[in-house]
């Protein structure tokens, strides 16, 4: 399969894996010798420097950044930052794993000859299959994390980004990784069901929306990260004290990394019934977003995401349909299209004001969010990342107990992240089960 740039020019070829190769790849991983965890951690650490500095398969780090931008339109500045973030994650891998194990509880070795009474952490099989999305390189830290926890890894890259995971594999090989620890299997969507079947006794991760949850979420061994319904709750009293900070948090939540990550803001809920306040906030946020957009258009270090023009139109037409179906279509979203007149376009960041409760579960791969009044904290359920701008400290305690809030952030943008902050659940706890162990001398 030819992988093309956004302008339609072929830039690399991928050999699609036939069905028989999937079984072979699984068997090879299962039969390969295991590396010790100590050796794996040392290898990942060393590969972190190689990934960010070395020429691999004839491609420099700068060449990698430019090629990925040409393929999927993610801003070069965002890709470069992600390159360094992934490298930092790899060089900090020992601390990451130690923190995950500490958070999950103590682990007892089944090889111990001493009396023990506690918990043994048992892996779900030996292979972690990752069906990668192509929206952002940072998702590759997930399979690196699984590898550092002792899993063999099978990767199915996205056609929108087949080169980040490949560059990481080359880095690991150069750092001394043994054969048989990771398999790179490009393929079409049709092989996903077979990968799920092969992973029943192991672990497989999808990234996606509600359609992925509905299709694969109940399958044995499957973990789904998504949908990314990220929200922000704003109290007018907080805004009155910190209007600039409030606008800044909202705008950063919308536009960070081009607005295409699952943690980018989808819905703003304002705890008021006063239309005047909501209308004023709506105007202020869009004015700030517009000023940011104008600067980005002229910047050599722009964070704007570039789309193939027909895809940009499909995204905006989808938004128009959602708004029209709920009676909220006040402006045509297509006016947000900025055509570069070379077959590509970008999307102007924007917030649409909607009637409370008229649209739920809104998420698009663009810097677009909805704004509405809200009265009930229960509306914050089903949030991947929830930012709360409030002076009510008791609210933090209440929300921490609310079901289906995966990440709770107090007075921070929805995109805030650190290596020890779980994203859509703690990976360690998704890859291990706790087994009670008791034995006398």
C-alpha cells in the first residue's frame, strides 16, 4: 500500500500483512526468549537517546518530523515536542514502572521460599497487541510501557502514522533489544477482528470512539481507550476572580497540539442560568481563539493541524449535522474552513453555544467545542479528562467519587499530563490481575 502526503504524493510503501502472517507473528513472539526486566528497562532507556538523535534507516530526526507532518498534517512543532516527550518517557522508564507498581500495591515473588501472605500480580498472557491511531505520536508510550512491564508487543500501525512506531523499533534494536520482543504488522481494518481473536488470552488495546466500544469493548482481552469526551466545568464566581486564567485554560484545552487529541476540550459547562454571562463568555472565548488563530497562520512555529481538504469538509459537515439535528445550527461550520489552495486546509478554532442537554457525547478531531449552561454535577459523568475551574474545594471531593470520570484536574487545562498521571485508567492495572498468595514455611 502506498502512503501518501496530504497533497496525494506517494512517500512510502507498506506491505499489508496477510491473515497467515498474524498467526506466524503471534507464534514467533510466544516462542522467543524473554529479556529480563532489568535488561528491557536498560534497553528502553538507551533507545530514548537513539530515537531523538540518531539517523535510522537513512532518516534523521528532522526528516522524520517533516515526513510525518506531510502524511498526517500534525504541526511540525507538535511532532518535534512529542519526539522529545517520548524520549523523556523512555529515559525515565524505570521511575515510571516503579511508580506504577507502588500505586498498584506490593508484589510478592512466587519463587520465594519464605512464608508469605499478600498479592501476586499476574500478567494477562504474554502479548500486548496495540492497534495504533495516527492522530498523535505520543500514543506510542503505551506499548513501550507494556514492554517495560514484561509483555511482548505486536503493533498494527495507522496508515496516518506508520513511521513513529517503526522508528521506535529501530531505536530499540540499535539499543540491543533481542529478536522476538516486538512485531510490526501493517494491515487494513479487516484484520482487526482476527487480532482480537488471537488476543483472547492476552491483551489488546484499541483507541477510538463509541463505535469501537460497541464493536469490541466486550470482547475478551480487549482494552479500549476512548471515547475522548473531555469537559470543563466553570463556576462564575471563579471567573469573576480570575477571568484571564479562565479564558486561558479554556483556550489551551481546545487548541493544544492542534486540537486533535482525545484530551482536547469537547464541552464547556457553565454553572449558571444567566444567559448574559454565558453569551459574554462565548464572545470572549471565540475572540481569544480568533486572535490565537491569526498569530498561528503567520508563525513559523505554528501548532495548526493541516487536513486534506475533503476531510476537513467532512468534519465540518458532521458538526453541521449534529447542530442541525438538535436545532442549534446558528452559523454554517464551513465558514471555519481555511483553504490553503494546495489541496489542504486547516480549521479555525471555535466554540458553539448550544441549549443545555441538546447535544451530548460530542467529539471531533478538530479544535471545536460546545458551550452550554449546566446545573447538575452529574452531567460531568462520562468524561475522559475533566477540568474544574471552581473555588468550591468540597466539589473536588464530590467529583472524585463520581462514576466514569477518568482524570480529574483542578484549575488546569484538560490536556494537562504527567508520566505518573493515569490516562483513561492505569495501564498497570489493565495488564495485571491480583492473585492472593499465602504460604507457610
